[in-house]
C-alpha cells in the first residue's frame, strides 16, 4: 500500500515507528522523506488502508491513499 503523508523528518519517523512496529500484521514499511509527497509504503498481511490510517493518526500524523 502507498500513502502520501505529513511525516516530514527523521523526528516524525521516530514518533510513528513505535506505532507501526507494534502492529504485527505489518511486514515492512518505509517513509521517503525526500519525496515531496512524503510517500509511505507499507507491506502488510490482512491490514486495511483504514486501519493503517488509524495507526498513523494515533501517532499524530495523516496518511492518504496514493493514486
């Protein structure tokens, strides 16, 4: 799954990391903070886009499904 986000720096990545690492269904994830859209890429087993967006929101950020 790919999302645009407002995770814009290493500090932001550090804040969202515990939330994403705690979710057992996430296999891997990466945020490209050099990309203007701050693209978040997530590989997960049986995790919906809505559930992932809720996890990101709990960390204080937003993620929108990329088109």
